[in-house]
C-alpha cells in the first residue's frame, strides 16, 4: 500500500478528464516487448503493469555504437522484466543501455533501474531529490509509514483502520515495486542539457505530481518527454502527503504547467508516460488547469461552514468513492484546500484533538 506513491487518478474514476482537441499519432501502441519508431533514433516501447493502470510507456534513444539511452523502466515485477527480455531481443540488437534516466521517483518509472543497470552496466540518472526521497521512503519501516498515513487521513476526518487500508490498497510488501535502487551517478536538474539519440534534450524540472520530476524537451525537433506531468486522458495525481502536511503541491503543479506552456510550442509532440503520444499540448494544459481552478472554486463555495477534507469529497468528485480511491482522494482534496489556505481564501484550523477543518475567509 505504501506504493501509492505514483498512483494516478484515472479517467472515469476520480477525475473524468475530457480528451477533446488532441491529435493522437496514428499508431497502434506497441505490444509488450516491442517498439515503434517515432522519428530519428527515437523509439516508443510499452511495459505492462500488473495493476489498474496497466502500462507505462518508455522511450529509447539509439546512440548507434554508443548503445542506448532509456527514459523510465517499469516496476520490479516479473511481467515487466519479461517484457524487457523480449525488448532486448527485438530492439536493442545486442547493444547495451548506457544510461537509465528516470523522469521521477514513482515505482512504475524507476522500479527496474537496479535490475536493468546490472544487466547492461547502465548507471542511474535522475533528480537528486527524487533519489534521496526514495531511499528515505525505503528505509522507513512499512508499519511506520502506514501509521503516519492513517494519522494524516484521520486528522482530515477519514476513519480507516490499518486493516482497511491494507485491504483496500491491495497491499504488497513495502518497497517491493522499487526493487533495489542503485546509487545516483548523475543528479539531473532543470536547465541541464543531455545528449541522446543524436538529439539535444533540455531538462525542464516540474513539481506537484512529485518533487524533482524531469521532462525532456528536444527543442529543435519539438518533442517533449512529459513523464506524468502532462498525460492525455488522466489528470495527474496532485496530493498532499503525510510527510509534508502543510505543503502546496497544487501551486507547484500549476506553475509547472505554465512553464511548459511557455517553453514548448503548441505543435510539440508530447510523449506521455501513460496513454498515447499526441499533439495539442497547450489545449491539454488548458483542460488540466481549468479542471483544478473549477475544483478550487467549488471548494471555496462549500466551506461556508468549517469542513473537513473528507466531508468535501462529494464536492470534489460528485459520487461515492470506494476503498483506496477514497484514501487517495483525501490527499488530493487536501492539496486543493491547502492551495486555498496558502492563498488566504480559506482559513485552516486544527483543534485540540488534531482535527483539521477549513472555512472560507471573510
Ligand atoms: Zn506514472
């Protein structure tokens, strides 16, 4: 359950997310273990995931005799390793991965960095904060993380037993999806320039879905590897976590969208981690932004009386949520409420018992 790091709200579940206005590449998604070329030295492969969100896209850049640069890996599960073994035979032609670059620290994106690194002798490149926070997460006992998360949602009005949390989340062993995390060879940060596949990639660092999220922009060819910052059919999860209860990740997420809009032209080909490559970045950013602004408005209206985040779930989602979705939804609702609080639009009160409520400022 602690692997809800990286969980996404999916279309039709938490957030219906209209997809109008996007021009998808007219390509069938590659089958597991196969790859589709997307232009010079750039390949799209899919690694299946054993969960509701059933795949992640990974991107391979061919450096000829120099081997391959890989962006994102899949998680440490056999179904992912099996796809990689096929992919090695089908695409890599005996030339090794030379670098494993990870867009962000969620297990579907980096869980096989250790395994692939050993097979190919490829070091890990990612953001320093993503790497250190993953090591911190893995070093904390699962029971302690559970207890912290239960206390956090309880302070926001959600009663959930440890057993209930475990059951609803499809619990697995703590940290299992991460496999072994290799040392960080290069800390990649916004403003860096990387070479791969005969292209130059400008690193755009974003935040909100997680800290230290890296997008890669091939400015010359107008291609953006967007990670989970911009997805075509899913509104990326933006949550306040128990570890940083006062944070304002939604402000960081919206600021990141603004920056991508400024830096990437509208006709940019977007390569998202989930879903299909598309053009229409600015339209997609507009939909995501409008969606959050709408929810902020609705919450501000609903907080005339002091309200807990849990009691506001119907305002955010408009229908009952079950089990683990409800748990995730509390984190997202707190992200919106904290944004209003940081803006001075609502007041936040914590009573003697630690119960948090929000009320519209007068
Ligand atoms: Zn993801």
